[in-house]
């Protein structure tokens, strides 16, 4: 059956529920898990970081802009570590092998699919909704994209 399950997270309560169920499934199957947080590619600071701050703001504000971008990256990494530590803790409590990854420069769906391929996962287990909640009505947009483009099975946990 499945031996390596990918558990994506965006830190939402919906993802936490899916992670708990995914780890329970992994335990029942004696599978290992990989948790992944994908930093969206098109954030304001990522777009601005393509340009030299001096071009956008001038020399006096450039240093402040660089510091703001670095601070935003630190905050995002700290949030990712918090979200991924939940996966590590839950997997450890279940006695499962677990690896976690922070992926940047991808759309969430592309990052999830690419990580599953690179890590040799044979199942992606994810929630039906993420950070945007039930705004996607039937399925969240990231979940829909993963379902449409993944070459490995995707098990969607109804949130």
C-alpha cells in the first residue's frame, strides 16, 4: 500500500485536522511522512525583491526596504517552522519517521506536487480547504490544482 505520505500545510485549522488524520493513516499503514510548507511565489516582498530597492525608493529608503524584506522572510520562516513542528510533534507521538520541508519560489500547488515527486511520496494527503476556508465552496483552490495536476494519488480529507 502507501509507504510515504506527503502532508502539506498552510497552518490553518483545516490543515491541522487533515494532518492529524493523515498521520493516523500513516501509522495504520506503517508509512513515513513528509510535511511541507510552500511559500507562495507572488507575495509583495518577492515581487519587490526582483528589483533593486534603490530603483524603487531611492538611496535613502533602500536600506529600510531591504530590512523590511529580510524581516518579512524571517517572519514567514518562523511561521513555517511553527506549522511544520506540529507535523513533527504529531508524527513523533505516533512513532513515525518524519521529515519536514520549507519550499520557496513555487505556487503552493506546484510546490506540493514537486515535493511529492522529489521525495518519492506515493500519496498526498491534504485537507479539502486551507487558509481560505470554505471560500472555495466545494474544494479549496490549492487542493483543486493538486488534484488536477498530480501524477500520484491524492487523498482529500473533508474539512
